[in-house]
């Protein structure tokens, strides 16, 4: 679904996201209709290029996701250690 992003001449975002039913601004106000990727967040708009381009960033991991990654790393390390201690059996 398209999203409306309203920003100024420096790329500073004033309104985002507005999805679904919206009215496109008229006049000198800048706007983009964009698709925001599922794993990204919109941080600003690059107004130094024409047409202007949205700048995305990865969504930071939640504490739960960080802990899951740590547990998975520790499990892999334990399996490797058990293989070394067990003589590769």
C-alpha cells in the first residue's frame, strides 16, 4: 500500500506514514508517495537529487530479538564445544 510522506526542502519529515485515504498537498509543500519496506523505517528524504529519494534504515532489533540471537550463538558454541570434547563423535 502506498504511503504519503510530507517533508520540507531539507528532507525533514513532518508527517509519516499516512496510508490509505489521504489528500495530496497542493503548492510548495513537498510530498512523496512511497512503499516502505517491511524491515525498514523512513528516516529522511534526500532533497539534493531530483526526483527526491526516501532514505531508509533497518528497524532496530528489539531486546527479545537480541536475546534470541545471543541464545542461538551460545547454543551453537556449546554444540561445537561438545563436538570437540566428544572427539567428533
